[in-house]
C-alpha cells in the first residue's frame, strides 16, 4: 500500500505561482511513476506531469514551460506552477503507479483556483 497526501493548493491571480507538494508513505520502494493529474467538474481527470523512478519527465502540452515536476530521494513530489491561467483551475491529484501490481494510488486532491 502507498499513501499520498497533497498540500499547497489555494487561490491565486492569473500570472501568479503556486507550489503543490505530495508526501508518499508506505511501500514507496515499489513506486515506478509519480505524477500530478487534475480534474474539473464534468471532465475526465487528465495528466499534468509525470516523473519516472529514473527521473524522466513528461508534461501536458498545456503546461509545458510553465510547470515543473520534481521529486526528492524520499519520493516527496512537488509541482511548481508558474504563470498560472484561469484554465488551470481544477482539483489536482497526486498519483503513484506500481507496475508490479498494476495499481494506481491517489491522494485526496487539492483545489487550485486561478482568478482572472
């Protein structure tokens, strides 16, 4: 089992910055990928950014150049979000994927609201 807890969401004006954090606990050694997803009401949850155990990253086109995902040796995950836009408003979820069991773990989500 992997337990994920997010923090750092909030309200910010367009053009501002926020930093999201995710603390992982439990069987963290089994994690292959970690990432951030977001979801708005009525839409599917979408990938924002992901980082592999080897440190490779990929980003949604909509956030490239503005968001940066990072992870420390203890698998604490961060998402630095700069130049935020109103369309970035969503609930952001931390994700961890364990390939040996093909299981995705999710945090409880944190709200990010960007005002015009």
